[in-house]
């Protein structure tokens, strides 16, 4: 599929929700004006936009800080998840010992560990990165392991029959086969990492969008909180699209996780 | 016949896939030579693969389920040997034994006179499903066997492209497998096996997933390519006409636990054309084999009812 037709297709599927959002904003705007709702309860979209423009400088500073934190945490967490997935896959004994524990450990809400991490590691970057790492780790590790486990039996059989060694089977078959699964894990981790960063900043930070929200909450600046929420959504979306773009470049042969099997038969 | 002997000896050394530029030329001579020799007994050519008294059971020690019950067969150098048998006669198990994925419980598997039981990496293989890797282009897929055997992809590409042209895959070098038809995918899988540095090719019902028309096209194509390259081939099928058309020798397997029921030498001269399928000799052989298979299928079915 060419870039151009991709864009055309994207445009076709994008305009109906876009119009829906516009209608929703118009409804919101007129409802706030009609019922004369006070701005500290529900500001109108125009007030939010105006305020966002006025405090653009401080918002930019906080956004960049959160973005940096998110990207570092996302990179470390995903790398760690991928590493653990490979290790557990290649060492069956390790997998049978640790995989159930890995699943169980997900019942511990990572966010709830944040205060503890603050006590142990202070209010710097480290405890926040640990929170995001923990949040990203799981989806990446589990979906990658899933991908390994679902390796096509006929291809595996073929590789064995021609005498491929364990390492060759992993490098040439299992790993490339698991790439779409890895990317669906990464997509989930991308959205989680923004959430993790914001929550970590709520608990203790000197800058960042999460910190900004807490600050505006105590001042009842609902308009600024809304602006922050819009930024958080945009950040999540940005990371999500980034992962999708990388997948398009890396995964070949018409088998991306987005458009599953047989989506591109010509 | 002494010249034939020499020829096949040399062909074994620089067989196709050996990576030497001579291979194509010697392949040509072999085909020319083969045209005048009717290859009746071929008892003078050395044995490539020999199975003797191979047994294999699955299941527990206390209740073993015998699948292979003493199979002995031979593939001579440059010979096309087919295995036919009723479904469930353990043909795939036999391949897994030859490929070294399984150890035989008893018996011997020898390649060039050396035991290879339980050892992997001695054969070229073409599975029932093409099993092309969807993230590799066709030419990268075709080079995979060589790559696994230690030849860098780049060194294979030129030869790979030449054979792809012979397989009607020109223009699809950079295509991904999902854009190809089933027949083209199978041809790519065959070229991949053909490029293997291992002389013996094991083909496991390679055409069974294709429609009848594509299948007969593929048979004619395979016949053509094989008569040119003269690799040693072990071909599993349950298609009697296919076996008669392609093979020098046919082994008929019984139902489970499988053993060799009959060994048939196919008398038709090479190069063969599809027209032989209309000769009375062919029809007689086909009738005989069909009867044998029907009988075996019936027996194995009643056998399952008993147990």
C-alpha cells in the first residue's frame, strides 16, 4: 500500500469522527452560554482555548518535561519487557518458574506503589521512571511472549527439518514472527506510559503536566485543568502514532498487527 | 554404463547447490545422458539414503502405539523415489525420522553409508504447506536454506534468481509471499529446497493443497526441472498417477504400523511426457496400485474399528 493511498484512506475514515467532535464542541459551547454555567464548574471550549493560548509558555515547559519523562520511561520499560520476554522464551525452566508470577504480579496496581517509591528514591526522576517502567513492562513482555508462542508450526517444522539451530530458529523465525505482537504491546505501553508519568507527577514533582494539574486544582482553575487534559490526550495519541509509524517501517510483508491477517491480499 | 557411473559420481560432488559454476553445465550433460539410458535397474549407482528395519512407536511404554513397523527402503543417487500409502500410514513420521527430529526405536537410517539417525541438517526439505516466511521477499525466502547452512544471502542471490526464472517467478523477486498464488508459492518453496547444499531432497506431499489443474501443471514443471538436475528425491504422495508419472521407484506402504508392501520400478523412459499417462502400461500399473491402496485403506479402517 502506497503512502498516498494510505493517507487517502485515513482521510476518508477520519472525517466523520472529526465532524462529530466539532458538533460536540459546538453543543458544549452553546450549552454553557445558554445555561450560564460558571467557568469554575464547566468552562466553555472557547474559554479553555483562550486560556491555553495565554499560558502557552508555561504549558509548553510542563509538557516537554512530561514528554521527556514519558519517553525515557517508555524506552526503558519496553526494552526491559522485550528482554524478559526473550529470556523467558529461550529458557523454558525460567518461563515455567516466572511466568505465573509475572501474571500474578499484575494484580498489584503499579500506581499504588508510587508513594512507596517516593519514600525510597526521593522526588527526583528515578522513582517516576520506575513507575512508568513497571507500567510499560507488562504489556510488552506478555504480548511478545504470546507472539513467540504462536510461531507458525509448519514454519517451525520446516526450520527443524533443514537443520536450523536454536539460535537460527529464534533470529530468523520466532523473533520476526513475534514483531506484530511486540508492536501491539508497545502501542498499549505507549498510552500507559503517559498515564504513568502524569500520576507520578501528581504524587510528587516540581514540574510536568501532572504537577501543573495539581497546582491548578487547588486554585480551582478548571479551564487550565481542561487544557492539561487536552495535552495529555494529545501526548498519548502522539506516542501511539509514533509506535504505529515505526511498525510500518519495521514490519514487512503485509502482516501488521493493526490490519491482522489477510487484510492486504491483492 | 561406466560413463554413466562417472557422471553420477561427479554430479554428486558438484551437484546443484554446491555453489560451483560447473553445476549447471554438468546438470545439462546428465539430462542429455539420461535421455538415452532407460534406467531400468540402476543397480550400479551408489545408494544415497537407506532405511533398514526402521521402527517407531508413540504413546507410553506400557501401551505403545506402533506407527512405523519395520520400513526398509533405498534411494539411489539421482533417483526419484515415491512413497505412497493410505492416509495415516505414518509418512510424515518417516520424514521426521529421516530429518532427525525423531529417533527410531530400532533400525538404521544411513545417508551415503553413514548413520544419521537422530541427526539434523542432512537433507533438503519441501513441506506440504509452502511455509514461506511472510516477512521475507521471495528471493530472500528462496535463499533461506542456504542461509541456515551458512552461505550469506548475497552469495546465493544470483543463482537464486536464475532458478526463480526457471520457476516462472521472474519479476516477483522482491514480492512478498502473500501476493503470490498457491502454485507460485509452492514453486518458490521447491526452488528453496533445490538450492539447499544437501543433495537429497525430501518432498512431503508438496502438491496436495493445490487444485487439480495447478497440480498437473506443477507435476509437469517438476518433471522438467528434475530431469535437468537429477537430484536424489524422496517424494511422499497419496496420488497414484503423480507417483507413476514422476518416479523411478515407488514404495507402497501399508496402514499403521506401516511397512513396505510393494516396491515397483516404473519402466517408462526419460525424459517423460505427460502423455505416458494414456499408455496401456501406465493404466495397468495404475489399476494395480489403486487396488492395492483400496485394500490397504479398507484394512486400516477396519483395524481402527477393532481397537
